[in-house]
């Protein structure tokens, strides 16, 4: 046992947890921690971002790409509050994150001191837990507990706020090995398991819907074995991309507002829907009263609070998805559904993708990136039309290759997340897809990439409008384009060069192909400005609150 300052205890606890990278931004109250970090820079790499929000998104992207806990740091007051959007993003998508902030000294708390904010209170609704540490003797156990909470059961962010005096006070420190993260299995009810097996074996038209929980549980292989055993088609949510291979014959595409017609119509033809690690978001189910009306529903989720929250189900299995799928696949008899498979093939033939892949459109840009990278890149996105195109037209064959803000829908997420993902998985080509509206929100993080020579590729799908909002204004607001036109004088190529990156512009698919190949070859930060038409749209589409079977595309609109 040895005596250490609170700041040294923070660093030792991070090392215990296997943390190799921290994203953050220093300031007055956290200076002691940064001083300790300086002394351990050969063991823990610190990435100084351009903004604290970028640090939170980078830690989030790192966590999604690696499956490990992402860590970010910030000082008190505005430094801490700048993390809030990133923490909320991680919370909505169940991403394991530990945010460490420092606050004013204990004697200054509650006195409106300079840069004092009750950040533990601020983030309470958007974290699994938040702590404020006022006693140095409680610091080590609190940090250890934070990492355990972030990873146990349904993952999520945890905040640890440390008063400045605690960072300089001294306490005894005894190293401890991290607690093993136990899988939640004691909640898996035997009767429910028996019921699920009976329902599956009785079903003639089963359909599997997989969400981000499959990826969080590292259950992709178990999902594949289960699907092969019951011979069912599979669709996914935005967060479930890559949980089941997007190139598999049983895959029908994404479900929901911008899901395929095959998935949206097929789910309503099924007699049984097996939902694994998804929470029945409104963007997934549309009109809840009309979702899968002809089907019984089995819901597998680690979080009991999600059962019957948005959709009443017929059978629920609460527990770790990997373990539940193992149990089901082991006990269930192999089944074939040739007629049902034929119906699904019929839907695929009836509703092919009508996207224009021969000119500079959003889908064609994603398709070209997919071809050049052979489907092996890590793709991060911002939020909007480009996000949906990246989900629809890049076929993810393994988990943790599609990284996007699903639940919160955070514009400005992508560049930070891309940096974090590339730092975490350096061997992967890592590309951020953004619209021009999203990119301008946090394009300052390109400076972070150039500072550390992190070779990310930023593709800006530039239509000079807020594309998704404009699409809604076109379809539902009689073309009243209120505050969605971005026809200004921003030149993203010059911005890229000013921030130290290589800038390129693509106005056609040949230029795009050359730019992507050159960007990969350069192995340095690159921004590619891709020009598309302002009225390029994302189809298919389901209007907000409408039934999935009302799914329409441009051909449907033209035929009205």
C-alpha cells in the first residue's frame, strides 16, 4: 500500500481498467489530474480535442468501435456542460462511457463560485449513475464502481465529478484487479424460455428483428446460429447494423421510417416476430397500434424496463442476449420454412432498390465507397439523409463497423466519433459521412485529426441545404423551406486545408472514385466535398406516426 494524491489515484485506476486512451480538454479545476496524466503519458495517451463535445463523441466512437469503455475528461463549469450532449448521445444508444470532471473545492461548492456547476445533478437523467467525490478516501472505489456500472447489464455512461481539493489530497492506495463483468442470466425464466420455444416451433412465418443490444452483448455469432436453426428472415434497426450480415440471403434490410419495403411489409405478414436487443423506438415501429398486427411477439432484452414499454409482447426473455440465444439455439429443433422464404424472395423481387447509382446522388456516393473499400471500412455518420443512405447502401457484414447516433440523433457527432473509432481500431479504414449542415457544427475536430495525424476520411455530402428537414418540408409542409437553405460561401476544401488536412472536391462519380482512392493512399486526414442536388431524397419512407405498411418511395408519389 502506498500514499498517492487524488490525481495519481485517478491515473492508477484508469491503468487498472486497461484504459489506453483518454479524450479531453484541460482547465483550472482538473489541472492536477492533467499534471498526473503528463507523468504517465507513455502509458495513457491523451487526445486533446478542439471542444469538449468532440471529446465525448470521440470516447463514444472509441467505445462503439472497440467494445471497451470510452473515457473523456473536462474541467468544471462550461467544460463539464460541454460534455452533456455527448453523454446524452451515449446514454440513448447504451454505450459504455466514463466521463471524469473536476469541480471547485468542497469549501466553494454551493456558493456560485467561478466555473461551478452541479454537473452530477445536470447529467442525472442521462447517465446510468453520476457521482461527486468530496473525500479522497472514496475516490478509488468510486472510479472502479463507475467502470463496473458502465459495463454491467445494459451499458451506458457514468459521470465522476471530483472536487479540486480531492485531486490534491493524499490517501492510501492499494491496487485492485478490475471486477469481472458478470452476464445477466439469473433473470432468464425457465417457463418463459419454454413458452418462447413452443411459439417458435409452432410458427410458420417467423421474422427476426435485431437491434444494438445484439452488438452490445457480442452475440452476432449466436444470432446467426439461431437464425439458421429457425430459418427466418432478418431485419435490423439502425443501431443493429452489422449484428447480422447485410449480405446474407436471409437479410431483408433495415426496418422503420427509412427501412426497406421488404422489411416493413414482411413484418406485417409474419405470424411471429422475435425482437433481440431492440427497444421498439418510434422510428422503428411507426404506429404502435398497427405494428406486426398478425404476429405474436417475443422480446429478448437485458433491460426489464424495456419489456412492454412501447409494445405489449406475448413472451419476454430478460437477460444477456448472447446467453438467451445460446439457450434457444441449443434446445430448439431445426425448422425449415420454404414457403415463407419464397414469400420473402417475392417481396425482394417486387420491391427492388430504385436508387440512381449512375449519377452523383447520395446512394451512389455510399455505393462507390462500399465498392472501393470492399465493405471492410468502419463508417461513422452524422445525422440526416446521409446517415440513412450510409445505413441503406453500405452492407455491414460484422458488428462495430457502423457507428452513428441513433437515439438522440446528434448533428455534429461524426467527426469526433470517427477520430475515436480510428484511434481504437487503427487498422481499419475509417470514414465519416456527413451532410454539410452537420459537418459545419463540429468541423473544428478536423484540427484534432491533423494535430495527431489521425488518418480519417471525411466525406461531406453537400447539397447546400439541411437535407432531411427540407425533405419533410417538401413532403409535408408544401415546400415552405423555412431556415433550411445553406447557400452561403463556405468552401469545405479551403476549410480542410486551413485546418491542416487535404481537401478535395468531387462533382461526379469518377472524381469521387479518384478522391477516395487517393485519400486511402495518403493515410492522412482528408476532407472530400461531394456535390449533390438539393432535392435528392431518402426513400423508402414512412411518415411519422404512420403504419409501416404505408411505406412509400418516389415511384409511389409519381403514380398518385
